[in-house]
């Protein structure tokens, strides 16, 4: 078997494959049925993030490709959901913009580090941030009124605000971890 065709890499690829499906579902009229389908596709994609990391560690099949593509798949999934929620008036554009800009900067930093031979896997704070994003977006995607959850969208927004704080915090940690890369490339 090709060493790149590991279960974690396949799960990451599957997460990428679900993104056009998610975009298509978000583009449809969000009645209860479509909104539930949108929610479940998002949840399945988010769960592949948990599953691929677990499988990579359990099967000792972590690859450089996986370390680079897994966080990218997460960022594309979260960005897709946030951007598609803006026209539905469920999330403010400025909040999405700040989180997306942070993701672009961190991806650039990781790319810079990779160009010097350093692969920087996601850290614990980044994973906490991702969980807040996934739960927050889940609350915002799930159709209102299906479950008796008071303040459902408000809960989702609060979770995204917490995700923003952890995103900034983890960005500071990444900058600190990669400070030697800046020093090496600036000389």
C-alpha cells in the first residue's frame, strides 16, 4: 500500500470532498430538511478531523502530507461554513474575517517553516480553538426550533467569540514557536 494512502490521509481527503457538498447545501433554501442535511454533512466532516488524528496516532501512520493537509482541510471546512452563514445573518462578517485572516497567517507561517524543513503540527490550543469553532458552527447551522434549545444562535456566537480568543492566543504561540524560522530566513 502506498504510504500516503493511510486511513488518516483518506479521512482528510474525504473532509475536502465534503466541502463542495456543504457549499451546495448552504446554497439551497434553508428549510428544516435542507438545514438538517447541511448540519449533518458539516458534523460528519468535523468528525473526520477527530477520527484522522486519532487514527494517525493509534496506527502510528502520521505523515508529513497529513500534518500539512489535515489543518488545511480544517481551515477550509470552517471558512466555508462561516462564509456561508454570513448571508443567513447568523454570524457577523467581521468575526469571520478575523478568524479567516488568522488562519491564512498561520498557514503562511507553517508553509515558511516547512520550506526550512520544519513541520509544525497543530498544537493543543489550536485543537481547542477548532473544537469551539465546530461546536459554535454546529449551533449556528442546526435549524432553529427543531430542538428546544433557548438562545441556540446566541450560544453558537458565544462559542465563536471564544474561538476567536483562542485563535489569537494560538497565533501568538505559533509566532513564538516559529521565531527561529523568522531569524533564519531574515539573515
